[in-house]
């Protein structure tokens, strides 16, 4: 909160705060001094931020965790979009110096998620190629597909690194009053939390992809050895080989689910930026 200001966001339905509430607010999850008992939309946004923070702080290398995390990010963005629809939020942001910075952050997030969706599509295709090569016992195609998959994993890792620019909650530009500082502050925090969670999820996708095609498991290692000694690509495959192929098929389905979740997050980001752009440049 800007030094010297003592006012907090007070929207319709927000109860007046006593001195005790003001002291409690200073211990709130955020650094800003929004009231703990506030407008339902603000309370929901704060709750979603807490949830995604806790979620990203406890990673679990599974696609269920990744899908759930993308769902939580979508929930944060949905709550943020509702926050933008409040009249006082719009009035404040239309004159705030930090609006341009927020617009840049949303553009960067949208661009990164657009690229992430594209890489997930490629990853799904390479997984299908791996599965096909395993079923046909085609070593050359298998090696090529895994090499392409590794390249996609590096692309996703680079996208994760790109999020570092907005993963730290930057202090808002000099605000004209406490209300502006708090509104831009909670938005900056939502953006930062989204970036941190996205970094964790992208890293999770890379780890799961690498594990799915890793030759460190005994069954896959034995399969590769057999393929290396096999000169006929048309030979029949064993039950073990079919079992490995089935695991890759399951991975392909999971990647498809991540693709759908990522597309929804991308659309939310686009909607948010459009809404914020409309606020900063109202039609005459």
C-alpha cells in the first residue's frame, strides 16, 4: 500500500471496518490492505489466489495435478474478470498509471499460453508417433519420434523461463491514492500468482513427458534392446511391447486433456486483456 494512505477498497456490500479489522487486514494473505470482510467478488478473488498459491507450492508429478492446476488458474482468471466488471475497479483503472504494465503482462501471458497450446499439440502428435513405432517395432521411427519429443520439451522449458519476467509481484506504479494502489496491487498479485503456477505446471509437463518416454524403466529398456537387434520392422510384437505402447497411449490421452485446459486458460487471458483494454481506452 502507498505510504501515507489509510483508505481501502470500499465497494457496495462491503461493511465498514473498525480499527480491529484494519489490524487484521494487515495480516491478510496479500501485502495490500484490502479488508478481510469485503465485497464477495474481491473475497472470491483473494480466495482463488490463496488456493493457487498453495497448489503450486505442493507440486505432484502427475497429469491429474497438471490438469487440476490449469483449472485453478482458470478459476483465478475468472475471478479476476469479475473483479474487472466492478464499476469502481473500472473507474480506477481507467486513470491508473499501472494499467499499461498490466496490459503488457496479460499480452505476455496470452502469447506464452498460445505457444504452450501449440507445443502441446506437437507433443501429442509425437506421442502418437512413438506409440505407432512401438506397435510396429520400428526402431528408426521410434528414435525419430522421441528426438522430436525432446525438442518440444525444451520449447516448453523455454516458455517456463519466459514467465520469470512476471512471476515476481512488481510494485504498482506510483498511485494517486490508496484505492488505486490496492486495486492495481491485487491485479498485479493475481498476474504474478498465475505466472508462478504456470511455471510449475509447465515444468510438470516436461517431467511427465520425459518420464513417459524414458529408457530408464526396465520394460522400455528391454524393448529398445530387442528393437536394436531386430532387423525386421514387420515382426510381431510381444505382450510386453503392447503394454509399453498402451502406456504411451494413455499419456497421449492425458496430453489431449492438458491441451483442452490450456486453451480455456488462453481464452480467459484474451478476454481479460480485451476487458482491460476497453477500460483504459473507453469509446467516445
